C-alpha cells in the first residue's frame, strides 16, 4: 500500500484549534420520540471516538447530525470553529470537509469504482481530471482495491464496496471522518478487511467518529468510548476503563449482554 | 384502387414530415421541461414543489385540444404572442409545439419522478455528504440513473406524443390528420385513406418503441 497524505498539508491548517467537532446541548425529536437528549460532546483533532450503545439509542442519528444529514431541533454543532450552516452552499462546503461512510456503502451504481472516487474532487474541489484520477488510484491502492478500479459497484463484494466508499470519502481530504455502522451490513469474513483500513487511518492520526458494534475495534483503536442509551450520552471513558470497569448500570447491563455469549 | 392517391394533389409525405417535425421538436421540448419539472417536484424549496405539483395536476388533467386551442386563441389571437413566426403557418406550427410540449412535459415529469424513486436515497445522501449541491446531486447521481430506469415508460409517452400531434390540426397545422380529413372529404375511400394514415403513424411510432426498448435493456443499472 502506497503512502498518500490523508489530512491537509500542515501549512494550510495553520492555527489549529484543539476541538474539531463540538456538539452543545443538541436535541432532536422524531415525532414524539426524543432521539437526542441534550447531547454535549467534544471531539479533539486526531481523536478516534467510538460511539456504542443498543439499537435505537440515537447513535446513528448523532453521527448523521454532525454533517446535517439529520437536522437538529436545538443546540449547536460546530466543526473546526464554524457553526453548521442551515442549507445551501455553505453547508455543502462544510460537508466537503467531513467524510462519511455509510452502513449500506451507497456507492453510485452507474459509475465505476474509479469514477466514484473521482467525482467529489472534480465536481466539488474543482480538481483536474488527471490529478483526480492519479489520487483516486493511489487511494484505491491504499484500501486494497486498485485492481477493481474499472468495475461497477455491483460487481464487488460488500467489503470491497465499503473500502471503495472509504476511499471516496478520503479523496475529499476531510478534516474528520464519520463512520455510521460501517461493518453492520457485511458478511463476517469481510468485516476485518474494512476494520484494518480504519485502524490504519486511526494510526495515521485521522480524526474519526465511529458508530459501531465491533467491540474489538473500540478496544484497540479508540481513544475514547461514548456509550449512548435512550438518546443520552450515559458514559464517556477510555476504552479499557469502559470495558473493564463500566460505571453506569446501563453500560454494565449492555456489556454483560454482548460480551458473554 | 389507389387512383385517389394523387401525390401531386395530396402531399402525403409533406404532411407526415410536418407530423414528424412536430413530434421531434415537442419531444425535445417536453424532455427538457419535464426534467426541470421533476427537479422542482423533488426540490428542497417548498415553493418549487408546490409549483411543480400544481403544474402537473392542472396540465395533465386538461384535454390537449383545450391546451392547443388556447395557444392559438389565447396566446396568439388575444395576447398577440406569435412566437417569432413570420407567417400564420409558422406561428401555428410553433404554437402547436408549445402546446404539445407543455402537455407532454407533465407526463415526462411523472415518468421521471417514478424513476427518481428507484434510486436508493442513500446514494443521494452520499452525494450530499461529499459536498455536492442539490442540482449537482440531481444532475450527476440521481437523474442519470432515473432516466435509465424509465426509458420504457418514456417510450410510451413519446408514442402518445406522436399520435397527439394530430390535435394540431385543430389550429390548422398542415400535418397528417388535417390532410386525411381533406382526403376523406374529397375522395369516397374512407377505409383505404384511414388505413394509409394509420400505417403512416405505425411506421413513425413502431421503430421508436423498438429502439427505446432495446436501449432500456442496454443501459439498465445493475444493483
């Protein structure tokens, strides 16, 4: 795998604020359901935060709210010192700096793997075709699917598709990457190839928010684990502390259900 | 038996040429306008959605004859909009294309909208997450896939359009149906004349259907 810089060069990132993503008293309702209740969360530059919790606890909604795929009812979300705009061009510009990887891959079915990765840089960043292609090929090589570049997404396995989706997000040189259950739709044998790519990203210092059920990944790659239940952040701790010595009853109950079977 | 078919007196090919031109210009117009309408109907701007929905429901439920007559009596004779035509012939032709476009676009829009619904929402979300604007998402990701899945229904719309061009006779455009009316009045050969014109329309529409059926199989998006 070749070495491609993933984060922006140091010179254009001059005075770096410590806090990259800040959620302040964020609330959201789906009808009568209060899915995000007064969420306060700060993600520092270079930090890998893993969000875990039972289904319906609001962790995916939280992840999607960070680039406004879900709107919030009140509170503020700030990315690199800039409040999340309502709609329009500013929002699009901000989204370009936030990479997102979905549970169901969501590759563009009518475009080849290579075109999927080139689309964002060409149409949003206005890069030339050759530059975009060269970078796309390097990124595909990095995630280990360079030999599939000219195939269509439907011809790839789930694990390959998800790695392409990661390359597509990385092509935008994002400040932060959001992973919304990236391995939940994969066959067990394909989960590791995706987790490996994510671990490598984490080692290289990418800021990551990962919603997942992979406790092994949380243990080995996370700087911090955020445990959510019923729309609230119940517990925040370093991985070994959280897994070996959870404080809240809700977390103890959750861990006892998933770790012993 | 075919003595009545005096091509000096009845310009059969000329008339069908006008029919074909009406169909082609209106097809292009309605594909463009219908696509814009479909974009409006899925747009995040409420005003655009309201306009798109109102337009489709009003135009789709108005008889084409009324629309075509309105272009002539309302737009041209009352409001004086001649569409840049230098003669009545030219003006009427352009008004007919306008009316057919306005009418057919409503059906193109609805066919296309059903195609938009076949594109998984996640792909549009992924495109937005990359920082693409609404129009870019539509143009680069959603519409290319939507078009491919609705080529067969669009073929139906285009075939209907080709046959609907006969309504242009109502405002005096010298297309096939107008010539047929004249021939039937002059010659006592209603079945033969009717048969010839029916055959003419089949020759126009059948290849359209076959071609687009083949294209729709070729470009189908694999999922």
